[in-house]
């Protein structure tokens, strides 16, 4: 260095450069350029020299862990090449954030931020640099591990503080040297950091709280320092990138103006949430640019300042991510776990498990359901033989897993979930938040979601009347507050002229973003200068007409001040979306040079865009427009032909990138949207279909239907059938029957003459008919489908058609035909090796055997069915088998075993959210409650079963549940409502040919008529019940209808009919092996024989039945008249003068006491004791005294 210092050396260099330039013509360009190069480089270094002075900077110090064995393993040359790549990655990361790599020392990197030019966010830049380089270092480490079997790990230390900048003549190079305790602390922090860790001093942590996830690492005694240093580990994968505190001008950050009340309210709601351990959802509503994101940033900073730990997750809905299900919640987990869109499925799963473990939720069950519902691809679904989970069941289980995750996190610390742009969220996410509002959770979870007023236009009753919801409205700033904001932004000016304040406040109507953009426009047009010599402002205002009068106008004016290259970059980026990637923008510039790094830097300096510290796509830097409105204005300014061209190229880039990741389905919707915007509707159709299927698999049904409608509008004929078929499935799942029927009609037309398509349409129609209990038509349609599938060579569809036919025959009570049909289906399924179809066919054969009362065969078939379902890990199939085993045990009178099987099945269907099957199993549990005398339980389960069946329009479930509800009501003295429910069951059952259930409902109505002393009506109803039982062809139903007929005939004095019917019932129940029903039949028959003066037969049967009932009377068996068998025995024995008659009252008393004790609810028990049968028993029991 010259003795005159840097200034003197600069003068000398300028003179030398000028002398060489004068010799260019003589020496030639190549010689002069070669001679000038070192002089120009030297001059550039000296020009950047800040001079010898003290400055506040942030120092980053990084070093390799255990590099000595690494060098030994690789060798010197390979190590030199590796270090070149390593240093290159660090240099790129540091310089990308505006820092300087001061030097490389051995394996160490020293970066300084704020050396030439101080920025308010220098600490943020340093931490961003350290975080952003981690994925690249991880990839480099993977290469080293694969090629050399060695680990490549780093430590990073960062400190903020004063240093002395200077240059020392002794070095002879004039380079800047940084000296001070800050450098030493950064080096010591690096040494203390864990491998691959980033350790901050408290001085740095104070600046970046709220922008990064920090974990207190305690006070450390660092070598060479005289006092302990408080340290913090950066534990989140990346800075949020969601919200910036910059104010539209480079490097300007200010405090928030005019939102103190709202921030205090959010803070209070958080404190209440923690104290009460009850969840809350807060919706922050305000117009675009009003400051919603800024408020969330302030809340996050406040949370970060608390002494206690708070879990924080942040998500944002993206309108450009169409077809990406549940994006608002998905983005929160992707950001927290650093899941990139280019990560292969196995890496996604690995990051998920690591992330859950880090949040204290690693042991939560159901993680696979949650990650599947969020739409992440974690495995090759085509290669697995696991049964796919029903989408509704997937959502139900995923919500349970999410609930368990939040609960596990809250056990350690409160959870705050910050969600942006709720107005763009899909229906299931809104439903999830409504559920949290309606049923506040018993743990400290605070959800704060921002939304534009359009949310309330679309959902006018959002949060209304729900205890777990609070709405916060953001109003425009007052004139005073807007003026304060102007002063805050322009705090570098010595004095802010009044005209600046007045013009800005008048133009912006209290919108903070508008305020910032008008000021930025003043800077762009030179009205306000922000040069290195200080900020300046013109003394008088520009022409008032020149100031843009709307936010859109000011944004357009700002964009007009960009250079040509900058505007081209912005235009292309706007096509990608608010969030975009440099690789995508470069792809859109097909045939032209990619935008330079300088262009991105210029846009960042002008606060048009900001770079996000991590990227969803590997090998691409991620950026975002500072505000969605800025992106919209840029996009709207593109001419349609240009837009279409760019969108087509964008689709190609997304497609290429998604294919490389192996997660094509996740991005199908984005590909489709770009193709649609490019005017390529036909090319978009298959991608819309793929996106719809992906959405449907995660139960995003409304989104799936929207995508399918778009696909249908532009699809070619050969794809239209697939679109309609998928739409029918979604409509079937959501119960939208009218729309489903219309699509069925369209499917017939779309199938044309194609045999395979026609077979599929018939299968769909057969399912429709079966569900609506039109079994005869379902049998016919399934037969046609099987024939067409066979001709088309569609073996699986052919088997499915045979199964459908057998199922329909079984439910139509054509049991022998059903058995033959299902046996044929079973043979075909076994031959085809489709184990799920094997399991279902065996289960249905078990249903037929159950209905025919072939208990041993039914159990064998059902156990074989369960084994087939286990082979393909079909949990729901196994639960269906459990439900049917319950029915077998019920028919055999083993009610406790039946209850165990039913409850096991109900647990699966409840966990999966399968309402139809829940209703069926609840019906079984209701029957068990009735048959075991638990009438209070029977009433509750019957009501629930009716509600569920009606909700899913399961007509068979509705009829059977109404019958059981009516019977429970009759047995508890509610005759009027019992009649209403039973008559409705008969009407609906006849409408759908449900003879078995009609038989039971009519038998209950006959019993009710006897209770009300209407014997003629009872006889007529019993005769109808007997006719329906014959149509059902179910032996036990026939036997029970014979009992009803015998009792009614006896009440009318028709002894002959009574004897005939009760004899038939006794014979049939004995053959079926149902002992309790046999005893009941024989007791009633003894009464009828006594009335017919067949004395000895009556005596023998009465004594036999009385003995069989036992000392405490008969066990409950769902009999319509509890204890009437005892009354019948007593009447018969007393009429014959038999001394055994005196024993019956004692047994009757015990029986009545035991039966009443089975009803736990006192009010229900009292009503039961007042029914005619119980009053008669009480009168008989009184004779015992």
C-alpha cells in the first residue's frame, strides 16, 4: 500500500491505467488488456475499501468436522477438488445474501455481512446464507459417502458485534482485514456447534427471532472468552419467507403502525389459550394490502420473544396450486420439514418421520394416513398389494392423526398455526377448521388465519355461533396513522416535507401497502433520492395528476420504471405464480439468454421480489413477489399470445421436473392449469383427470369435481368416458344422487359400442340399483355386465359382476341361487388370483350360510374370508367379516361373543369414518341390546342407527333400524311413536322388497295391537308378517311370525289356528337349534292346547317348558312379550289343576326382578315395568306372597 494510504494508491493506479490506455493503438488490445487486468482488480478492491474504522457487522464462521481422516481417505488431489466445490458453494451462498467471503483458512470459511454497506437485516442475511447452503452441502456429503465411505459434516458459528476494519501495509496486498472479539466469538461458536449445526450468539439471535426457529442451547464457556456466551441453535429448516418487514424500499424495515390493538388482542387470545388449555381459531379479515401478513409477522416476533417454548407452523394457500389437495395445511408441514417438490418419495417419507420426531410427535399413530391425506407421494402405489383406504376413511383417520399430533406437541409446549390466504383454501381444510371451532380441543392450540372479505362472501356464516372462533377485522389506517407510516418509511430523510405526507395519505386511503408503493414510485421516478450520500427529496410536489390514483395504477407505474431485462423477468415470473423459481423463468426464455443474477438482485433491491431461503425445487432458487397484487398487475399486462406461449413452456418445465421426482400426480393440476391457460384444452384434459383422481383419493371431493368438469369441457371422446366414470365414483361417495343419476345416463352414451366400457357402465348401474334395494334389477344388470366383460377379456370386471349378482340374490332372499352364483364367482376369483375378490365372495357365502342358519359352515367361510383379506392387508374387509361373525353368534344366542365382534368392527368403521357400515354395525349392537333386555341401550343405539342410515340413504339400514327402534319403544311404553316408526318401516320395506325386515316390523305391530287389546288387528298383522316371512325364505323369521300368528289367534279365540301355528313354530325352532325360542313356542302351545282341552298334551308341554325356563325364568331372547311364556305356563297348569301352577309365581317374581335390573336407566326401567306384560307378571308374582 502507498504511504499516502488507499487514496494515494488509487491516484497512482488511475495514472497507470490512463497511460496504458494511451498505448492501446501501439501495443494492441490483447497486450493492453492483459496488463490492465491486475490493475483494474486492484483498483476495484481499493474502491470498495471502507476505510479504517469501527463497524457493526455479522460474522459467519464455518469449518469441516474431522477433515484429517477425510483427507487421508480421499488423497490430496481428490481432497483439493472436493474443497474447491465446498468453498464454491459457500461463496455462492454468502454472496447471494450480500455478504463477502473474507477468506478461506484451511477448511474454514469466514463471511462478513455489513462490511462495505450496512443493512438492517445483516444478521438475517448471515443466517439465511448458512441455512440455504445446507441442502447443497447435504448432496455433496451424499456423494462423498457413496464414493469414499466418509462423512462430510460442517459446523457454523455466527455472531453480531463491532469490529475494526482496516488494511495493513505489512501484508503488502492492501486487502481489508477484520479484527475484533466478534470474529473470535464466531470462530469459538463454530467449534461448539454440533455437527451440521448452526449456532448463534444471543446478539445475533435477538435480531432473527421470529424469522427462524431457534432452540436455546444454554450458556457456553468458550475458549479465550472471559465470560459465558448465551447460544441458540437454528432448528427450523428455513426462514419463513412468508412475510417481510421491508417497506417497499431496499433495506428499510419499520415498526408496524396502527395495529397495536389487534396485536394485543392476538397476544391475549394466545395467553387465554395457554391458561385454559382450550383451542381457538382466529380469522383475521381485511382487504388486500391492509396489513394481514404484517400482523402475523408481528405476532410471530412477539411469540419468539417469550421465555417459554412455542411450537410454530406456518402455511399459505396458493391459488396457482390447483389440484394440490389441502395445500394450506400441506404447506405448513412442507415448510417445517423442508420437503421439496423435487424430493423423491422415499426422501419425503424420511423427512416426514424426522420432522414429526423433532416436534415430539414421532410416536403418534396414523402418520401414513395424514401424509396421504395431505397429498404427498411417499411410495409407489402401483407396486403395493395393500388395499387402498376409502377416501372418506382416509380423511377421517388423517384428522384423527392430526389431532393426536397437535395433542402430542401441546404436551410439550403450546402450538400456534399461522395460515395465510384462507379464502383460497379448499373445502376439506375449511371443514377441518370449522370442526376445531365447533368442538374446541382440550389442549393449547391457537390457529390464526388471514383472509380477504371474499371468504365471508363465499361462507357468510363462517364461525357464526361457534365457541372456538374469534374474528378480527383490520380497518384502514387513519390519516394520522398513515402519516406516521410515511415518516417511518422515510426516516432516513432529515425532514419529511408536508407535501409528501399529504400526497401519499390522500392517494392511499389508509392502505399500508398502497402507502409503501406510492413512496417506492417516488423513489423510482427520482422524486425521492436514496443515494449513498444521503436521502433527498424534491422541495415541491410533482404534478398532482402524475401521482397514480389507485393501487393498481401505482403498481403499474412502478413496473414501468423497470429496465427491459427486469421487466421481462417479472413478466415471465408472473406466469409461474406469486412464488416462482429461476430455473422455471429461464425455461420460459426459450431461445434467449436466461435472466442474469444481476437482474434478480435489482428486483430484490427495489423490493419487487424477495428470495426465499429454501426452495421447493432442488437446483433452483425460489423467489416470491412482494405482494400478490404486484404479481397480478404484471400478469394482467401480458398480451394473450405471449401468455399462452409462456404457459405452454411453464407446463413443460413443471412436467419435466415432476417426472424426475417420481411424484407426478402431485403436480398434475399445475401442469393442467398452465396448459389450459395456454389454450391447449385437449392436452390439459388427461392432466385434469389425473389431478382429480389425486384429489379424490384424499377426499377433496369438491376440488375433484371441479377438475373433472374442466376436463369434460375440453376432452376428446376417448377420454370423456374415463372422466365421467371418475365423476360418478366421486358423486357416489358424496351421496349426490341426482347428479350421479345424470352422469350414469351420460356414461351410457359415452360408452358407445365398446364392450369393456359398456360392462363398466353396467357395473356402476348395478351398484346404484343394489344400493337402492332394487335387487331383482341389480341381478339382471350384473348378468349383462358379466357377459360383456367376458367378451371384452376384462376378467376382474367379470368376477366383480358375478359377485354383484350373488350379493343381490342374497339380499333378495334367493339364498340357494345366491350360493350357486357366488361359488362360480369364487372359482373365477381364485383362478385370477384376485385375493380381495376371493375374500369378499367368501364373506357373502358366509352371509348366505348365516341366513340359512348353517352356523358351522358360516363360521368356516367367514374365517377363510378373513384370511384372504389379511393377505392383502384389507382392514375394512376384515371388519366386515367381524360384523358377519357377530350375526352368526346372535342367531346362536351367544350375545356376548356377538357384541365383542360387533364392537371390533365398529371401531374400524368409526376410525375410517365409514358411516354406512357404522350404521349397519350399530344395528347389530341394537339387536344385541334388545335380545339381552338392555332396553335403555337399545333405544340409544337405535336412534343413532336410524340417523346414520338416513344420512347415507341406506334403505335397508333405515328399515331395520326403524323396526328395532319401534320395538324398543313398544317395550318401554311409547306406543304412539312405536306405531309411527314401525308403520314407516313396513311402508319403506315393502317399497324396496325387504321382506325379512317387513316381517319383523309387522310382528311388532301385531304385538302392539295385543298390548292395546285389539286382537283382530293383531291377527291381521300377524298374517301379513307370516306372508312376508315366507317371501324372505329365512327359517327363523318364519318361526317368529308363526309365534306372532299363534298368539294373535289365541287372543281371538281361534284355537285351531293357534295350535297349528305354534306347533309349526315349535318344530322349526327345534330344528334350528334355538333353545330359548323353542321353550317360548312350547309354553304358548301348551296354553293353546289347554284351551282346546287337549289336557295331557298341554300338561306335558307346560311342565316341560316350565322346567326348561329354569328357576329364574327364561333368558332374554328379543321376545316380543317378556315373561308371557311364564304366564302361559301358569294359565295352562292352573286350568288343568296341576299343583305345579303354585311354583310359577315365585319364578315370575324372580324373572321380573332380573329383567328390570337389566335396564340401568331408572326412567326407562319404570316405563318398562308399566307395559301390559310386566303388569301381568307383577300380578302373578303377587300371588307368590
